C-alpha cells in the first residue's frame, strides 16, 4: 500500500507547488505576484518570470517524489520494467 500512498503524496506535492501562484490573490506575494502583474499589464515577460520557476519547481518535486517511490517499492511489486 505504501507505493500507492506515496503516489497520492506526489500528486498533492506537485499540485501544491503549482497552486502557490494563487497565493498572490490574497496578497501573499511570491512568484504568483509576477504572473498576476503580468496579466494586469499584458506583459508576457512578467508572466514568464513567475510561471517558469513554478514549472521548474513542480517538475523537480515530481522527479524527487518519483525517485522516492521507486526506492520505496519492493522489487516484485513494480509495474513496468522488471
């Protein structure tokens, strides 16, 4: 059951990184501030300044979680490469 639980944790972790931009709506700042400023000013450079680091962080969290899941999965239970 541990691999399935960790898959859920991976999904939640990636979603939380992706949704940090929404925190700018309540004045929390962060990278989302650049996105919303860019949307308000129609400035693609500001949008990308906030969006690209969020994408990179989400991909990094996903890769780390996948590695953890691979290490936590017993050899006989893996799906795919055996």
